[in-house]
């Protein structure tokens, strides 16, 4: 680190452009790791919710099934079940809205799909940051590389001779900028791919759960005619 090829020396000897590129890469790296950490924790939590959703269908009625899903508002499986329940009760107990022209199957499908689409938007938030960093960080580092080579050429031109002591510093600066660009881009690309795979797994579980909910609310649920949306216990095997 004490040599002219060290990162500390690059910061000390570098000009405004070099320091700006270094700060930009640092901010990109911080944003990348924050997104990876936060989204990884989200995926772990959602997978726990998905495992809990498997016990939903072993409940005696909808109320006990909802209790199996917990009370966390951020649980997409709980929100999906509540949305399907409310859509079914609303459609069967009112006859004064435009959506009444749809049958209950189409209406429940629409409500469940809207709920999944909203969750998908939240689930994929932050991935654009990783994609942007992964695609631009190498070029930001390359810009620092070009700037370092430019300094090396200036040193050669001012001294009139291409000795190693004249070009070692700028060339070292250029190599370090290249390495920093790759060090920022590679985790972003790998993190993006891993998070996309995790998101697909969660969305697959959520779509299967929604399909089963649709079948239950359309053919298996019994909504009381009192207009309160109370759901009676499921039938055996329903």
C-alpha cells in the first residue's frame, strides 16, 4: 500500500476525475451489497411463509387456516387469502356494481391476480439497481483506466522519455480502476441472478397457492347470506 501502485497512493495522487470515479464505484458497491442483503432476507422470510402456507389446507375452516398463516401484514400468502375471501363475499352479497356482470370465478381470478401483481412489483424492487451496477460498473472502471493511461502519456510527453518511474504511477492507477470496476460489477451480476431465481421460487409458490384459493372460494366456500362475509367451515376433503 505504500508503493505507487497502492490504492491509498492512487487516492492521494489522483486528480478530481480519479477521485470522482473511485467514489462512484464505492457508492455502487455499497448500493449493491445493501440490495443483496435486504432482498436475501426478504426471500428467506417469504420462503418461511411459503412453508407455513402448506399447512393452510390442513385446517378445519378458513379462520383457523388464516391463523396458520400468521398475522404479519407483509405475508403475501395471508394477503392473498384475505383478498380472495373479501372478493368472494363482496361479489356474492352485492348486486349494485359494474363487476356484477362478471361471474364469481372471473372476479376472484381478477382480484387474486391483482394481489400477485402488486406483490411481484414489491418483490422485484431493487433488482434494477443490481442490473444497472452490473452493466455500468465495468465501463466506469474503464473510464478510470483510460484516464490513468492519459496521465501516463502526459508524463511521457512532459519528460521526453518513457522511463518506468514516469509511467508507473499512472499505469498503476489505470490497473486499479479496472480491478475496482470488475470488483463492483461481478457481485452485482451474481447477486441479480441469485435473487431472480429466489423470486421465481416465491412467485411459483404464490401462484400455486392462488390457484388452490380460487378453486376453494369458487367451488368450496360457503358465504353466509347475512352479508357479513362470514365463511363457514370447509367441507371434508374440500
